[in-house]
């Protein structure tokens, strides 16, 4: 079913843009800043029960202190495997087991590393902006193809899509500023 009215097209464009902003938020959550966040380990995958699974499926991750994450395996026999997966990830972390709890201290970020992370979030944000612009282009193209609708209505629809685009790009820009401030905070 393809949307056939201007409000449907605008709604569809809004949903696509919203997904792009949410995806950018999730990407930002996996970028390490000075503070511990359980989402930092979201990208870590563990070899368990014959397949590669996300860490969150085999352990509980918590951030009890600003510079410490704790990982509690649901199955104690996986502790060694989980520890190795965290160490082998590209996050530069050095976990240490304490009984059935794995402590993951977060080393302070060097100024050079902070700058690299800021470049990374700018790259991720640009991908988000591109996704928003794709949604705009898609919406505009579908608006142009609509038949039996006045040029004024099409023009209003295009303005609505552009307004949505500007709002979503601004949301991504706000996310960048907040994450950048978080990373650069010493």
C-alpha cells in the first residue's frame, strides 16, 4: 500500500526521519565518554552456546560508579569467555574477574583520544543527517508523483517535508553538542 495523500507522505517522511535520529542516538550511546554507561558494551559479542550473541543476552551490565562497569554473567561458566570478548573488543578496556563478577575499569581518556571520539561522533552524526535528507528526497519525489492534486497543495506538502527535515537535522546537531561536551569534559 503506497500512501496516496499529502498527509500520509508527510507522516511517512516524519517516521523515516525520526528513525534516523533514534539510530544516531543509539550510535552515540556506544561511543565512550568520560562517564561509564552500560550501553558502552552494547557492541560486544560473546561466543556462547555455539553462536555469537550480544553481551546483554548472557550477562547483566551495570555502571555503579562513573569510571567502572560491572558485568555479571547469567551463567558462571561463561565468565572467562565474556572477559575475553570485552578485552578483544576495540574499546580498549581491561576487564578483571572477581569471583562471578567482572569489573571493567574505564581508564581516563587522553586529549588525543577525546579528539578522535569527537571526530567519530561527527561522522556518525553526518550519517544520521544523510538518512534524514534521504527521507526528505524520498518524500519530495513521492509528492511530485501525486496526481489529481493542485500545485499549491504539493508546494505546501514540500514545505512541510522541508520543515520536518530542518527540525530533525537540528535534533541531530543538539545531540552532537551534548555528546561533544560529555566527551571533552575532564
